[in-house]
C-alpha cells in the first residue's frame, strides 16, 4: 500500500490541527503522512525519511516528512518567514507523486496573500502552481462528494465576464478532461455527464439568451466522439435527487452555478479535486480559517474526505 502525501499548508491556519485530528480518526486504516515542520504540530510526530516508512508509524503518532521552516507558527498570524517553506512543501509533494512514491497528494489550505507577501508567490493559487510544477497547460476543478460531482467551466471571474470567457475550446477541453478523469480516477467505465446552460431555462429557445446555440454545437461534436452528454439543461432542475441519479458529474458554466448545489448538499465533506494532472490531487473545500486557528474546534470532515478520495483515486489509477 502506498501512502497519501498531505502538505502542511499554511501552518498558522487550521491545517496542523486538522492533520492531527485526521490521524487520530483514521489511524492506520488510511496511510498518509504530512510534509511540514515538526514544531508546528501539537500531536506527537514520528519523523520519516521516505514515504514508505509512514506505514510503520504507530496510529497515535503523526508520520511526518520533515521540512524546516523559517519560524514557529502562531495560530491566526501567518509569518512571512514561513512562506517559502509552504511553497517548497508543495513542490516536494509533487516530486514524490511524479516519482510514484505516493498514491496521491492532498493539500491543506494555503493563504495566497501570505505567500505573496512573504515569498512573492507568482501564481493565482494552489492549482495553478501544481499545474506549472507538473508541466500541464490546462486543468479542471471538480468539487466532489458521495452525492454529487460538479465542475465549473469558468471559475474565479466576474459574472459579467463569463459569456466572453466561455469559449468553445474551453468547454470542449473541460468536458474531455472531466470525461477522462471519471474513467481513470473514479472507475466509471461509461461516464454520463450533464451540462448546464448559461441562461435561465437554458435560454428558452433563444428568448432568454443565445449562448446555448453555441453550446449545442460543442456538445454535438463531443457526442460524435462517443461521450454521453445531456444538455444544455436548465440549471435550476439539475440537482434534485432524481436528476442527480441520471449523471455521474455535472459540468456547469460558472462558479456559483456549480458550487451552490454541492455546498448546500455536502457543506462539511465536499472535496476539491484537480483533474488533468499526471497525479491525484485533492484538498478540503475550505480555507485556512485564521479566525478559529488554535482553538481546537476545526471540523476535520472535509480533510478526511479528501484523504479518502485521494487514496481511492490513487488505487483506481494503479489498477488502470
């Protein structure tokens, strides 16, 4: 069995607390180790030299691949001296994943502002940095839970910019990457993908917008490649239980169209999955939570779900 690598994330956030809680709940049932500074964890740690050694660590201790940071961690107060360490830990995890030493990478939340202030971090976020390290031009964000998988085609842009950003190539690439990942990472031999429209009622035959005519053309071309696609569908009728039973993933046109339903259905155990990388990457669907860091009240459910999903996806890839 190959362990999952968990990056420490921002050490002044809730990442160290969640890692400890996850280890105590999962024990040796799901092998993972953390990459980080031993000083940043309250739980007893066992330092390891290789990922394989994580399998032999006692369940009540946290396996840790040590990476020395510039300073101790004060809950709720990120230190610029630690920014470079956070970035280096991510790079270490990717190196291990590309070498096949871990089954997947699970990333604890980072503070993009702290990394920019402390180390001039040049990327918009975690995902873009991972893609650059892996040499991948385009990746896709999926939010996943046992009840629902959603993919936003456009992500962190103003709503007014969505129609222009929603190009044929972007939608086609998003659907191809999602389709391939459902087969490779989730073990779904013949994926069914539901695709939302952009406008209310999927444009109502052009009376509420004409973008859907272009979406139909893209979907028809991909159906000719063998993909099982339905849509464009009215987004307001895609997420009730009977509708969800008809597809394996829903591809939506913009951020809130995808994230509102999954955060309503699975707020505590949703998982962020990056599709299109040459390795498995998951993360909890929350941030650093500086406001509650160090208080012992952070909920580990999303991190535990992310670790489980990374292990399951890694196993699926091994048997591909």
